[in-house]
């Protein structure tokens, strides 16, 4: 076996990891970050940008950027970007195709098997479209899993879940919440009861609560901006970014400054943790109720759990741990997993599912390694407790004057 690939396809971030018989490690997808934002930006000529290129273009024309792609898979309405409509399946396929192309370039060949982590809360239509996006990205043979299964697999690989032990996973990401109870078996991990979640609740919704709070009182001044025109879209996009940064800072600090840069001047406000806890109490309570319902459906008492594993950026909010502890009682261990745990767990799961296969072709895409000015891609050091896979040969940087290539066919628009 050469190597296998796991991709955690979140609503806010995509993270990839590789694994072989010696262990797993994260593959760096962004220039400065291990993962890339889960967004797709459509240029006026119909090209689809992903990764760092999409982030840069988004700062100029946010109205041409599609977000929360996985959450949109269950929505029958197409996404309007610029002058045309787009099927979210095509946009997600572009993101996944570029990730696959990048990892293949870094490792010097395609993976033997790929496991992608899909939201467990997707309905039948969304699940089918997710599978279709993976096939369009070039790996119709790939398999999928859920965050609870991938998290439990990571725990086993790092010696953190004993044989027969049970773990409950609380996964609160950028666009969805899901929970599940897993048990370690001789075959790996099994679901103990059905997983459950909230399809439209995540970090993006919490950011919007902060924006609405500031808009209605302390800061204001955004109401006159029209999201449908570029200046208004840029203003609101910057405001949401400021709210997101403040929310993340308040996970460790007692206060954070929010600065909205508007044509009339910069509006500043010091946001305190007590304020956002009041804003977030109801949605976080909703997640805790779903979580305890999953425990009940699995016929598992809190004291029967080895631990509760928290994953996802929104799970870092201190209110989450406080309300979970209150609901579960004392003595239940609640631990935050590393950001790459889900992707590394999926990669380990891929090694278990891999079988001897012929080589695969990966759909061409614009990876960070292929963009002008990008340096050679690198592989991050493994998370604590992981093992490094043998290093691959470095990929040479792209030529300063790339050879011309025939224009790509325009993406297929969604059915009206």
C-alpha cells in the first residue's frame, strides 16, 4: 500500500490527511494554514476558484463566493453567483477536485483509497449529491463516513479509546451540529444507536447573531448597505469577519474589540464574553438537548462513557463545556480533539478499507501548488500521538511562464 487519504469536508474548512501502515499526518492545503476555507468563487468568465485563490477573490467580490456548500446540498434552489445560477454539487466537486490534485502532486501519485467525512445530518438528496460531487472530482470509488466514526477511529489510533470503551462525539462545526455514540470493537468502531444533529446550526449562524446584536444596538450603520451590490456585500462580509474574529478571541479572553470599517469612519465596540454567552445560550442549549437525546437513544448513561470528545471550531466556546457539564453531571471527562483529528481518523479508516486497486486518474484542478507564485507544497508534522509517514519527494515549483493549455469547458449551470 502506498498511502490512503482522508478528507474532512466541513462547511467552513476542508482538511486533508494521509495515512499508511506507519501512521497518519496532515497535508497542508493552504499557504499559511493546514486547511482551506470551504468556499468556491466564480469569476466573471465562469472559472471556479478554490482555496487561497478563492479567499483573495472573495475580498474583492464576495457576492461571487458560495459558502456553506455542504449545507446547500439539501436545498433544491440553485446558488446565484454573478449573472448565472450554479449547482452546489458542481462547486463542491471543484473544491474536492483541487484538494485531490494537490495531495496527488505532493505525494507523487494518487491515493489507494479515499474516505471523505460527510455531514451526518444530510438528507437523502444531500447525501446523493455529496456522492455525486466526489465522483465528479475524480474518485467515484471513494467511500464516506461521519465525524463521530472518524473521531473514534482517531482516538483508537492514538491509544485513547480502550477495547469495548464508549465515546460520545459532540461535533459543532461551521454550518452543522451532529452527535453520536461510538463503541470500540474488534473490527474497529460501531455506532451505538443512531447519530443525530441540527442541519442548519453552526459557527456561521453564531457569527450572524453577533452581527445582528451589534447592528441593532452598539454599532449599527450597516442597515443601509445592500448585500446585492459589491460595496454592500464587501461591508457586510468584513463585518461578519470581525464578528468571527471576536467570537474566536472570546473563547480564551474575557473581552474583544470589534472594529467595523465603514465609509463614514471606523466603528469600534468592546464585546464581552457575557454578551455572547447570552446570545449563544439558546442555540448551544439546543445542541446539548440533541446530544443528550442521542445518549438516550443509544441507551447509554453519561457514567458509561469513557469521555465526551468535542470537535469543530464552535465546540471551543466555553459555554459548550459549561452546559454539557451541567447536563451530564460531574465526573464525565470532556476533551477537545485537535483540529485535524477528523481528517486523520478518516485517513486511518481509508487504510482499513483499502484493497489492491489499479491506479486512478484524478480530475485536473487548480491546486495551490499549481498557482503562479506558490512555493512547493509541504506536509505538516503529525499531531501529537501520530506517526510520520515516509516523506515524499518535493514537488518543484511551477514555471514562471506556464505552457498554454486549452480553455476549460464552462461549468454546467443548474437546471432552472
